[in-house]
């Protein structure tokens, strides 16, 4: 039996960083451009066409997320070379990071897969995960999948985050009794 350590809603987001294409270490939990919340999208890597599609679709929501004070970063365990090649298929304005380690994947409670072949990729990789971190550095929203076919539907996610961010709704962090 395999055990996982899921990152609980309401817990502090770990102090994890990854690398951008300029070689800078970027903290995953650090909002940018005046935002107070940060969305971290973990994707499988260059080899996954569903990840490419999801990231390109996410670009269409960046302005709406910025309007409610949420910046976005995407990260994978790919190498710099793999990310550079992947960027050719991506049309996104948000930061893309590489080099997420297997230890960091475990710290985030992500499912990790072994490549089916060398043609798929050359390293174990994280399955999709999405975290929204609030201004206190706490996990407000967490979604972790064990395969590329189940991810938050973007329109529903952004509508929900818009509702959560409205102070009139006073919506608490949900799912804090995870065991």
C-alpha cells in the first residue's frame, strides 16, 4: 500500500521555489503584480498535450484572476531544455517554472508517475495539482489529481474564486477537517 501526505486546506503553503528560464529561483507562494493571492498550477510537463491545452486555456482567465487579486504561476518537474521546447506550444503570459523536485512534489502531496517510456519523458513527474494561496500564505483551495483527465474546470473555478474573494460572502476555507 502506498501512503500520501496531502497538503491540507487551511495549512501553510510550503516554502517551495522553482526556476524560471532566466535561472532565477521563484517562490511558488509569492503573488506578483499587486496581487494578494497566488494560484499555483502544477502540470505534468512538455510530454502532456492535455497540460498544454489546460495552460493555454488558463491564459484566457488571467485578466479575470488579476481583477480579483490573484496571480498565477505554473510549474513542472521538467528540465530547462524541456520547458524551452514546451514554450513553443504555449501562448501564456504567466510565469512558467521548471525543476520541481520529487521531494517538493511529495511535500505538496502530489501524485507522482513513472514515465511509460523514454519517449514520454526522462523523469518521474507530478500529476496535476492546483493550489490557491491566500494573503496569509494559507492554502485556500487545493485540487490534486492522479491523472491528466481530471482538473478544475476553469470557468467554474474562476467563478468560485470570484465569489470567495467577495468580502460580502465571508466564505471560509472549506475542507479543513482532512485526515
